């Protein structure tokens, strides 16, 4: 079984400040990890993903995440928040066994960017 | 840009009506999914499909049904809509490799009055 925990359902940062959204996972096999962003009344858009190789992954819009196996974490960061970053962010895990249903989402973190 | 489309985007319908939410993708993906999402809440998998003529129920029990007669098409049907069905429904598809991501449609926001 696998699961994802996103700490903090709501995060507020000032424009220009560091963004840190936390994600911890549990998986019995090496996981594939994803971060998605959802703007109001839209579907989910992939920000970045970790499959194998380099543990620091860079994505779109200046976001990056680091896979830390020892901490079972995959936190999302951005050095300087922009007003356009305000959205809902979802962390997801997929088992490397690859069956269709094994894409599990966290409960999401709503990011607010203050002027 | 992902080539997965959902129609309609918004639907307001009366209780007891039959509705079908459409989802189509042009990427040739075998795996397709339906998620239900209440506003500001997490996504719950309600149906998925490995390929043509293959459908399974997801983690969240749903009164809806799905079919997969063609690879590109994965419609969701509610035989008799109720206010409790009011939600956003998201369709997604993915390729066969385990590390591939899921691509999402823009969603259908359903309101049953």
C-alpha cells in the first residue's frame, strides 16, 4: 500500500519569499513521485516528477523538489514566490509496480501569495 | 499541451436526470481514470481502465458507471442524478510505463439541483 501526506492544507507566503510545500510518502517499493498544480476550475498540470536518477528535480515555473529516501519526503520549493503561483498543489505517488490504479494523491495544499 | 478533453465544462441538471460526462484523449493511452473532487478537497479515484473493455471501480464508491469501447473514449454515466452527486469530475490518462505521469482534462463541474 502507498500513501501521501501533505503537511499544511493552507500555506501563505509574501511575494518574493521562499515557497516550501511539504510532502511525505509511504511506499513498500521504490516510488515514482509527482507534483501537480491546479488553478481554479481547471484540471491538474504536472509541475515535475521524480522517477530515477538525480534526486533534485527541476520543473516548470521555477519550482523544484528533492527526493530524500531517508526522510521519505519530496518537498516542493521555489526561491521567490510570484502572485501567479497562487493555486492548489498536489503531491502524488505511483508504485514502481506500475498497475493502473496505483497513482495516489495527497489532500492538497492551497498556496496563497500575499502582495 | 495534453490532448485530453472533457465535455461539458459545466453542467446544471435536475434531480433524476440521466447524464453522461464525456472524456476523450488523442495520445493513444491505454490507461484512463475518473476522479471526483469536491471544492478545495483531495481527489478520489472512482473508476479506471487498463484498456478497451477493461474497467474497474476505484477507491471511492460511486453510483456512476463507465465504459471503454474505444481506446480514446471513456465516458462516465449517472443514471439518475442526485444533489449528492454535485462535484467536480476529472478525467485523466497515462501511458504504460510506470514512471509516466497522468494527463488531466479540465474537468466537468456538475451541479444537481
